[in-house]
C-alpha cells in the first residue's frame, strides 16, 4: 500500500504541473494578442535583405503565428516554471544543495536567453545573408516562405540556447562526481 506522504507529494507535484501549464497557456494567449509586433521584431534579421515573405498553404500563416505564440509563451513562462519546480524540490534539499539549485536554475535561464539573443542579434543575420547571396547572379530571386523562415529562426535560436546549457550540465556532473 502507498504511503500517505507519498500521495500528498504527488498531489502537490500535480498541482505545480497544472499551474505551470495554465501559466504557459496564458502566456501563449497573451503572445498571440501581440503577434503582429512579435512578427515584426522577429523579421529584423532580414529587414535589409531583398526578400519577399510569402505563404504557400492556406493555414501556413496562422499555424506559424500560433507556433511563435507557443514558443514565446514557453520562454515567458520559463522563470515561473523554474520557480514552481524549485518550490517543490527545495524543502528536500540541504542548505548547500539549495544554493547550488538556485544558482543552477538562474544560470539555466540566463544562459538560455543569452544563447537565443546571441543567435538572434549576431548569428542569424549572417546566416540569412549567406542564404540570400549564395549563388547571386544566377537569376533566381529570393521569395521565402514565412513558415520556413520562422522555423529556421526558432530552431537556430533554440539550438544555440540549448548549446549554452553545456556549462551548467558540466558543472552539475562535476558536482555529482560523475
């Protein structure tokens, strides 16, 4: 038979997960309200390039706008999610472990955002510039699908953000003597 304390902890965890999902959903909805401003901001890496943005499928623009809202909601909800996870785990940790957990959670967020910003402001303009001017003069004009552009931009920012997590992973492994 399951221990009563175990069930209480599972119930607390369930509530925390529900709160995280509700907050993420709210931030996604809020992002969708401001989607036009978000799209204009995300088009900055290609603003000086001779590109015409198009969509080729009936629902492509809507689905991309929803995808952008989904991921921006995720990024906005990340600090709240880390706080909820931390408030669940913290009572079980020793003071030294609490300090490490707080610093690690802060580092995860700061490094992920730093990686995304580095990708957006510095790497993406060069990557998109390369793609536009690759094989210049062959008579083929650049007309990019809105779906492909935003998919590549989100993927690029996400991968660089995840790559910036390597120091946290390495320090955690060192701390655990692995």
